[in-house]
C-alpha cells in the first residue's frame, strides 16, 4: 500500500518536472554539446554525492521522536526488509525525496541522460539495500566495497537498530558522524555474524542476510 502511495507521489514529481521543463524553469538540457563531455560524468557524480548527503541528514532527522511517526515509521514496518520494502515510504518522506529531484533540476544544469541515470542508480540502490541476501560482501572485493558503500547488510542493520546506518550510497557520513555500528566491519565477515548480532539485539537470534551463494 505504502509503495503504491509513494509511486503516486513520485509520478506527481515526474509530472511537475515535465511541466517545469516545458515552461523553462529547469536547467535540464538535451543537446550534449551544450556542456563538455566531462561535465556529463561530473554532474552525475555531483548529484549522487549531493543526494547521499541530503538523504543522510533528512533520514536522520526523520528518526527524531517528533518526526518519526508521520515521516518514517512506514518504512520501518519491515524488520526483515525485502525488495517490496525498498519503495515503501510514508507520503511525507516520498515528498522530501521528490523535492531533492525537483531541486537539482532547477539548480544544476543536467543532461536528461544524467537524470535518467540518477533515477536508475536510486532504484538499483534501493533494491540492493533491501534485497534480503548479501550480494557482494562475501569476497575480499565485496568486503572492501561493503565497508565503503551501503549494501544489504549495512541497511539491514538499520532496520534492526535505528540508531545506526542512516547513509544512502556511501558509508562516509555514518563513519564521520559516529553513526556506524561499531562492529560493522566484523559483521561483514559471515563467520562472526552471531557474536555481533548478539551485540545488536541482546538475547535474540534472528536470521541475518546471508551471502547470495548460500541463500538457496
Ligand atoms: Zn530509517
Ligand atoms: Zn530500508
């Protein structure tokens, strides 16, 4: 139900962006020669990094007791997130995330393909974070990636322990602002998951996202 509501709000956001583009209020451009080629890549990295920052602080704010119930509790109904959880937002939260998309199209010159790429990154990221099995963390490269980028294990811990892991794409803000679970690096090692989960939820044994190879 919440996923459908969120989809409706994101559809309204798309309609607003289209109308704003038609009326000339956005800085979306279609001719690739309007800005240099390197700017295409730079602008994509820029909007990803800005979104990561925007999300961290709005997400952390949404966990404030005065905001949580109406802004973010819907997303946390699921303790064991699945891909269906990925798009389950309270309407107010969906609006906050939509404001970011509208804001960048008004403020930053963006080629249409960059906007499409950002929406694909958002969608893929949301699915991976709520996938229910760890896709990459069960290898050396995966552990390195998992320590710097938000994956299923990282976000799963947030659904279990609300005071850690507010980041969207990169673990940077959680590391810098002290909201990364202190045993996280060890949690990434499947061998130690039981010990560390005991530290997250004392006295409880619960399934932890398992590496993809061992999921079947
Ligand atoms: Zn949250
Ligand atoms: Zn989530």
